[in-house]
C-alpha cells in the first residue's frame, strides 16, 4: 500500500471551533520528510531533517497524516489564534515612526 494515499494537504485540515492547528508534527514537502514547527494563516514553517534548516512553504504543498495534526485552543477575542503574527486592522504599529 502506498503511504502517499493516506496523506492530505494541510490546507484541507479544518480545526474544531475555536481551535487552530498547532506545530510539532511530521509532514512531507516535495517528497521529503520535514518537521512542522509553526502553522500560520496560509503558510507553514518547516524544519528539514538534513541540516536542520528552516523554511516557509504554502499549506497546499505540505502533506500530512490527518491523525498526526494537533490542535490548540484559539483566542476568540482576537478573531484568530494565539500566535497571530501580523497587526490587527485598526491597531497602531508596535513602533510608531517619529513625527518630523
């Protein structure tokens, strides 16, 4: 039996209500096994087994075994999960530019 048949795109994984996909599981990217370190909105931070280099790939290119994917509670007050990496609309930047 071919193992690729058991794998699905990470983009197709839908977390339960008020949860988000957590990192810390193995996946296949371009035919090579990698470790998923973080899952963002449309991309995934992966760590290559050879050399330990990290890179970012699209969720569509990351194949996973659905049972290996873990979920963590999200924060419903922010509208996104706890590891939001970009500024919310309407909030000022963290370091505003000085006025000249």
